[in-house]
C-alpha cells in the first residue's frame, strides 16, 4: 500500500477529488491499494493514522469473500454447490440483499445472474492476474433466476442453473461498508473509491462537502463535471474499459439480460449519485441496457441523480444534477 498523510487532489481512477480550495484543518490520511481486481483509494479526515490501513484490510477481506476468481471465496463455493445449502457470512448475506433490491428496482436491467454470459463475452480471467480464472458448473444457464436464490437465515441455496457475480455491486457495497466502518472508528469524514464506485461520509478535508470530478473516458485530461456531495455514493460505469475480443466481435463487461451479450445503447459512460455506492452502481446499468433516457426518467421518479456521456459526445444530466462551481 502507498501511504501519505496529506491529500492533495489525488487521481481516483475515472473519478477524482477536487478538494484544494483551502488547506485542511484536521489530519487527513490516504492510502491506495490493489484490491477487487482494480485500484482502491481511501481517505480519512480525523481518526488515527492507522485507520486507512484497517479499512484496506476490510476491503481485502471482502475481496476474499466475493471474488469469482478465488476458488475458496464464498461466491465461488456458492456457485459451485448448486442445490446445497451454504452457511454464508453476514457480509455475503448483505451483498445478496443488495442484489435482490437492485434487480427489483431496475426491473431486471441490473441482473447478477449473468455470469455464464459474461464468461462467453470474454471476461473469464482476472485482469490483474491472468492466472486466476472463473470456474462454474456445466449446468449453469446463460441467465439464472433471482427466484432461485433461497435465503433462510444464514443459509443460502443457489438452485441448479443459477450463479451470481459480485461484479460492480460488490465494489460499491465494499465502499459503503468501508465508509461505515471509518465513521464508526472515529473518523470525522471518509472517502472510499473502488474501481469507479465511490462513497463519502462526514466532512471533507475542507471541513464541508466533498467535491468530486468525473473524467471524460475519451480524454482523461478533461473533466465532464465536478459535483458536490455530502453522505452519498457516486458510481461511474463505462464500456470503454474491460473490453475483449470473441472471434470477430468486440465485447465488454456490461451484459444485456435480454440478448445475453454485451449491451448496446446510446451511452458510453453513465454516472449516478444515490444514497449508497451500491445503489448508484446498480442504477448505472439501466443506461447501457435501456438507454440514457430511461435512466434519466428513473432518476426523476426514484429521486437520484444521473448523467450520461453519449456516443455522439453529448453530456446529458438529470434535472438538479449537483454541479459545483469548482
């Protein structure tokens, strides 16, 4: 892990903080680490200097539980034990609860049972360690069924044919849980970003709200927007990364539940601001499956904020998008 004590406008993958308006008045600590197949960035305001390291250990623990590239993870053991009750951890039970919420609220645009289709589109191995791959039963269907995920107390049973992938919602939930942990351990504020899924809570190093910039995936030196958040989640998904080639087809990691292939829509990047990072991550999928207008309509009716970068280069936002003057 890379550690230093004062935060100065760090780059956070596709999203970065813009917090240099005035000098921080409380201790600020930051670390970066590789976890969940991506890069994570942790910032704490107040609290002990050791707190970011403890948060990093929590993220690593969640990776151990949820990675489909680890044969001993709870997700892998669930997927490879069809019909057999499995005693899941509280963390995995919460992940499954989030998945069920996202599937219901998005009317299936977010579907965590598409792992076999994702493998067929080329995302079979870890992008950071190609020696790690995903193993699922031969009985797994291209698309499972959410109703075939039975939860009885701590016992989880996946019926034959259904598998799950923690994917982006796992990263978002990890960020949520990490910020919850930071605040419970005495931090005045915290920011945790895992591969484009970000959660903030409490005060920023400026002792007020958090200013976060969203980069243009086609021109990383250009900011599409700078937003101002307090205790919320921000997720950005794009089809410009995690791309593969299958035969003569160019594919990516966001799957359309209807076609079981890489999603095609008018959107190349979607950002959502919601109460949690996991919710924001799941809502972004609507733009790739059903198009930008469906996402913007849902933002209005469901009470979150959304923005999309369209294939033609247009940046469109929902009404009330919290643009900052920074």
